[in-house]
């Protein structure tokens, strides 16, 4: 059974047991209630196991991010090397006057590139060539304004929810 299903079932079992104890002993003190529930339930262990698993996942995430970063750097080096090798080959063929080289596994030839555009002054280019960009809300600026006491129509500071804090020793 998946870990979240076990946690769901154990939470339901825990809350039902808590409800029954409080119903049977309304005057029970909080410490006795908690001790009784801890002894009768595995909820703490289930939650602890889930958080440990989440910490393992976080470690894997960080390791994979580093690996991806290293692989992206390696990819960039290969892309630069490929570009330099092709530029060197093009230069050598241009300088030597070779238009075509036929080898057993490939044919290399110099061809004119299709024409491109060189923008001299963007301000002079007519507006119909420009692609409008959709506006994007700067939520951080809105939050900073609200925190600073500025009213922002259509926005408010959200009620904070509980978050899980985990300290690893």
C-alpha cells in the first residue's frame, strides 16, 4: 500500500480513537491523552517515515540537479567544440579554394547561406513587424506593496497556511 494511503488510514484511526477517548473521558488532561494515543497508534512513526522518505527524495533531487548542471555544461562544451571544428573546416576550405571534399563516409561542400536580416535601427522598423507580448503580473511587487501598507485593488495578502518544518540533526 502506498505511503500516503497508510498515513491517511492511520490518521483516520488516530482521530477516531482521539474522539472516542475524549467522549469517554471528557476531563482527561492533554498529556495523558497524548501518551495514550501515542501508545495506541503508529501515526507518529508513519509521519516520521514519510518525512524521512521526503528527505531522501530531496537528496536525490539535489544530486540530480547537480548532475543535470554538469551535463548541461558538458553539452555546452560539445556544442562549442562542434562549432569551432565546423568553423575551422569552413575557413580551411575557403582559404584553400576547395568547394567540395568527397570521403568514403561523407561529402563536405561549401554553399551560400540563405539571406538573413541585419537590424540597423529597431526604432525605424514599422509596428506590424513587432509581436505583442502578454503582460505578466509581478506577484512579488504586489506582495511587497501590500506588506508595505499600500492597498492594491484586486489583491490581498493570503492567509498563511501551516507548513511542515523539518530539522535534520
